[in-house]
């Protein structure tokens, strides 16, 4: 050790190179990624082949450019209407209402549902200041009014916000005289739809009851 | 439910749009990121403002382009020699040997070390097929032979591979007649004696100092 051990040198601490700190900062903005994980990821990428890093960068660049919201169901898709809304093989009399696009994938994985979807893009949450008008609820109601829908299956998350959203949507649909169902109990309360295993979610689909 | 409930329809399962699945695949290649986390990150990015996503993509693109390995210490830097090797304020008689660039940042954060560094880029690991010739050990030896180095501080990780690497490097440096030291072993600050493992506690005992 030198004589200037206690930080008397103004430039004692050297940070990572600026391009690296910038990448760490960007990674830190992602959910569930703190500064330590971001550093590890950044230095992992620095050790990786350039093609891998550029390929990831390119995926990020095109992911928003080459995706749209389906104008019918509001799922993220390559074109509008999406492949589900445009399919001749889906049952157009059923609409499954979910909070997020990931929930569509979860329901699809059960292979038990062959109707259409409607993505609300969130749930009613007074705490986060999300009211019904922030969600695609009005669009759902007019879709049901004008279409051939005979059943709306409410598949919001089995938590406070999801239940409140389901209740609100059910009330909006009540005057239209269609069947309104929801996923059966069997999903753990406080859980998250996207983490449910296929069997549980499949059983919840089959056991759905009148709202 | 329709009559084709048990997967008889060949296109029953719809995956995410291709740009999204590509991004998920790319994210899955990162350490500590599995398919679920990758999906969540991808859909988070789809919901994020385009500028944030493009900014992350750009950071990835430039991070390798605008960084080099310092030709002296092999740390990742914006130019070679790096800001530490090129600084007039650092003690050129001391070289701290670390496994990875992140370790340089860790030592710098202590604000107690003002010498130079040498990044080995790994540790000797027969299991992973990493021998001494894969690391920057030869470069360290010739650096010590030709430079003004009087002390080499071995700061490899306190695990099997790090210890083996330190031992190997120490043996290579022995004929050069310089001081070779290593980081003290002992109890981590803020730790709890009853949770310390036997090896750490044993080394803390052996390395005990006057109060």
C-alpha cells in the first residue's frame, strides 16, 4: 500500500469504461435486474462472441418494429388481425378475457381452449391509478355487441386487482344477455396466471362456472 | 369448449409472434435467465417506450465496438493503455492480479489500493479445461521482468480454482525476487461467527493479529 491509503487521491476510484456503465445502467432498468446482476450480464456480454451480442441488439431493435396490437383482440402480433382472430379454426362464439399477452400463451399451452381472446392490457388498480378506461374494456363490450360472441370467459389473475376487473367487466356485459364465466377455483389466490402449470390451468378451464 | 378439446386441431397452440420468440431465445442465452424470466423481460420491453428499448439495443451494439483490452493489464477499457495504466497517480511498483474485470472494480471501490492491475481472464480449472496457457499469466511474468514492479498482490477468488491459480502464478514469479502477497483470509465484516464455515474460521484463527 502507498502512503495515500485513505482516499486522498481524487481519482482513486476508477469506474468501468463508459460504454460498459451505460449498458449496466440500461440493464438496471429491466424488472428484477439490480446493479450486481446488470454488471454480471454486461461483463458476460463483453466476453461473448460479437455475433451473439449483435444478435440480441438486433432482436431488441426489431421486436417493437415488427409487432403490432391486433385491432380485434389487442394481443401482440405480427399482423392485424392476429393469427388467432384470423383463423377459421377458432370458435368465434367464445372470447377469453386476459390481462396480458403472456396470459394468452399460458391459456394456449393448455390446448383446451379454441375460442378467441381479448387482452385488457392490465387490471383495475386504484393504487396504481389504473381505472377501467385505461383498459380495453369498452372495446370488449362493443366487440360483444356487434359480433357472434355467446360466451365471455373471464381469465384475469386470481388476485385482488384481477377479481375487481372481472367483476367490473361482468357487470358491463350483464345487459348483453350472453354467458359470462370465469376460471374455476383451483388457482392459488395471490398467484399469477402466467406461472400456473398447464394441468392446473387446464383444470381451471374445464371447471369454469357461471359468474 | 368446442368438441375438439383434446388437441385434435393441429394448430391449437399459438406461440408468441416470431420477433418476440426470437428475443426470448436471445435473452435465454444470458446467464441466470431462464425461459420464464426471458418471457417476462420480453413482454416488459414490448410495453416499454420504444426509446428505452432502442437505447438498450444501441448500448449492446457499441459495448464491444467501443471497448478494447488494455495491452498492459488486459482490463476492459475505452483505450489502450487504460486509464489506470496510463495514470501518473498510480503506484507502478504494485500490481494486483485478479481473475476478471469486475474484480478490478471491486478492489477500486475500497479506495485503499493505488497500484496497477493485471487481469488474468479466468482461473485455472481442469474441470472446465482451462489451463495456465489460456490465462494472461505469461504476459504477467514478462510484465514483471521488464517493469518496475516490486510487489504482486494475488487477489484471485478464495475458492479452489482461485487458490490453484494463485499458487501457480506465485511459483512463476518466485525466480524474479519480488514480493508476492495475497489478500488476507478471515471473517467477512457484518458476518456471524456461528455461520462461518470451518475453513474461513480456521484461516481467521491462523491469521489472527494483535488487538
